[in-house]
C-alpha cells in the first residue's frame, strides 16, 4: 500500500553518496516510482576495497529480488582459504574459505559497479569533476 501511495504522488528523491548504499536505495525508490538523483563527490566509481560477504536466505533473497544475484555471483571473489607460514615458508595453519567469507563474496568496488550499472538507466547520477568539485569539497576531494 505504501508503494502505491508513493507512486501516485510522483516523488523526487536526492541521495547523497554513490558508493554502495546510495545506488541500492535508488534501486528500491525507482521501483516505487520515485524520480531519483544520486550525487557523489568522487569523480568516478571507486575501485578495490575490502570484500563484502553475502550469506543466507535474507542476503541472497534481497539480491535475487533486486535482480542482481547472478551478476554478483559472476563477479565474486575466489578464495581458497589462508595458509599461515613461518619464516622458512613452512605451512603452520590453514583456515578454509568457509571460515572467513560468506556464500558469495565480492569486492566493494565490484559491488559498487554492479549497483551503478543496475541503476544508471533509471537514475540520474551527478558526480564532481576536478574542474567542478562538489559543493564544500576541494578539487580532487
């Protein structure tokens, strides 16, 4: 019922932050009919970052409802575990991947790209550039 009420009003939303949370929120707001603009002070998507883990029915169910589960699976990291070695290079301990990661693990930068790609056609994104920094930010900041 709430989604129907939002659709009937044609709301506009402005989201500050184009990393992971901003595009994820934009995705859901667009599904309810909102017009969405995401503003981000970084001039481009940020690459790299730590791995983000997804595990269990709740996480995987949300990704599936978003239509992103297969793409995230395609881009997931491949870790076999971590082996600790001594100064001579002799293995001393091993932790399997299941101990350290979720069912699906994806680098933060890759997750950000998946979310951006999923929303770029329906959501306006305004990014700062070196010649036009975001308000309150130094050039390149």
